[in-house]
C-alpha cells in the first residue's frame, strides 16, 4: 500500500470570489437552518482568502419567468438583473435549499429558472456565460431528499455551464418529521462527522476547481464555441448537417 502523501500547507485563494445564494423560504432576519450549514462552507472559503457574499433570495423580488429582465415582459419589479450581476462576477456559486416534500424549495426553483434565463448569454469565447466558474449545493431538512435535491440542482448548474467539482454537495437531515433542525440546540448537526466532512470537501473542491479554471483562462473553446457552430464549424462531427 502506497504511503499517503503529505497534506502540506493550506492553499490561499485570495483572488477568488464566491456568491452564496440561500433559498430558504424565511425572510431575514428569521433563523435559517440552511444558512447554518452554508455558513460552514462560507467560513472555510473565507479562511482560505476567498471573498464571500451571501444572498437570501427570498428577501428580493425575483419575478417568475425565463428572461434576463422580466420588467421588460410585464413585471412591475424584478431584482434579478442586479443579483445576476453579482453571480456572474463571482468565480464560485453555492446554491442552498431546504427540502420541502422531497424537493428543493420554490425559491430555489425560481433562482434556477432565472439562471436559465441567461443561458443565451455568451462569453468572449462564444461559450456559455457560466463557463469557467465552479458551483456546488447545500441542502438541509427533516425529511429524505438530500441526494435527490442535489442531483437535480447539480444537473441544472452543469447543464448551464458551471463546472461541478467532485463531491459538490453537502447536506443534513434531522429526525424524519418534527424534530430539531440544523441550528437547533441538541441537533448534533454542527459536529455530525459526515455532514461536516462533506461541507469541508465541498468548500475546498469548489475553490480548487475555480482556481484551476481561473489559472487556465477557463475551458478551451474548441468544440464548444457556439458562435463558431452557428457559422458552420463542425469540430470533427462526422455529419455537421445533423449536429
């Protein structure tokens, strides 16, 4: 059996920026158990020098729809354009949600829909605007569904163009049904080894991935340059008429 390599000194990621979007249903300043676990991830990233901004989505008016600015489509108010600017400026997106009926919250679904609203935007390489960024998810609740929620959320983020690192989810569920939630006294969540290990791995793998992408200048655009596809490039496809 090979010797385990030395861990070495803690990396510094002072140049990275992260946005943490908490999709709790509770407006501020109400206690959010999802925020309790997300703060573990945030604190680890801050320790490594990564700047972190937290957004509680329910505190903002995020209009329904799949356009970048829904005030141009009948909405009286839409805070999404300002929130989207912050998200697009960041190297890392952490999306967190409570579980309701085994699914992500309605607020989480709306945030994902509005992220999708920007899916037509491209960077200067002709790629999705989300290319070159890393993302992960945090889930809390008192019912089954952590892996189910994570699978759908991570699929959506990866489909949009985010790079999903290994082990990019962390979750905690208390006793099924009424019982202590993450931040409640006696829940044991703050010292739960599986949850705390996964939160730590999530934080570091997002930073490692975002840093590698930043150092590499993002992903090469061969094969994923949508502008070039529109101009007729086949990128090795054997029959470009049926791509």
